[in-house]
C-alpha cells in the first residue's frame, strides 16, 4: 500500500502572490486514496469534505470547488491527499475514459458534441 501524500494549497482567488506562510495558516481538507478504488468512490470521498454541498462528478464543477466556495472554504484551503499513489491507479487515463463514456450515455443527445471536448 502506498503511503505517499500530496498536498496542494488553494489560496483565495483574490490573492495574486500569497505570502510563503499563507498555506500554513489555511484549513486542511484531507482525503484518503485507500478509501476508494474508482471515480464514483472518489466523488463520494471528496464530497464528504464539503459543507452543505454534494459534488456530482462534473469535472467543471470540481474545478469550481477547488477554487473555493461550493462547500470548500472561501478564504483558501489546503488539500491533503493521503495514499495518492493508489488514486493515481484508480483514476488513470482508462478510468477517465470510462467516466466520459458514462457521461455520454446520460447527457442529452444535443449536448453530446460538447460533452466529448
């Protein structure tokens, strides 16, 4: 089992160049790659961190969440990803393709050209 950790600081959008200690003062949200083995599990694990919000697998929405708000602290935060090496396997290129193919099955036919971009 991999115990490799990844930490990523998400400063507030209004901060253009944060002071070096800013990330040390931000709240830390932690997910554990040992708690899921596929994209659905990842969405459940990540949604567990969110206050009054559920992320529903949309990667554009995930990008918004990473920017702050939508259940994450508005004033910046740090994502700590335990066992991230396991996640690298569970969320690899093939897993992403499967997720995108599932999206095509559930989106409106008129939106399919936009969904594959």
